[in-house]
C-alpha cells in the first residue's frame, strides 16, 4: 500500500487534539477553528492519519489558525491504491 502525503504546518497547541482527540486545552474558538480545518482536510483528501515530522517547532504560519506560531511540520497520510500493481 502506498500513501499520498499532504504537508501542513500546525501549532503544537493543536497536536494533542489532532492525534489523541484531547480537546481539553483548547478554547471554544480554537476548537471551532480546528474542527473547520480537519473538516477541510477530510473533504480535500479523504480519510487518513497524521504524523509529526519535526522534533522541534519553528516560527511560521499555522495552517489551522492562519496566524504565526511555533509550528511543527505535519503530514496527513492517505492510503492510495492507484499505484498498486495487480497480478
């Protein structure tokens, strides 16, 4: 199986909610922003899973809030069967 990969810069503030489903530290506004972002990603790319590709954050534009923040490089991995060779 192969994966199509889509890269995003995401503030560390959101990672617990994205990876573990733990929204407990988010404000109502941030939760709404994250839900909108995750809905967009799901609609644009389908079902997949997240990976965090950087160990240290860097100050850049956060794709969830569209604000500058300490962000991690994250990848949304979507299974792809387009490249599977049938026998």
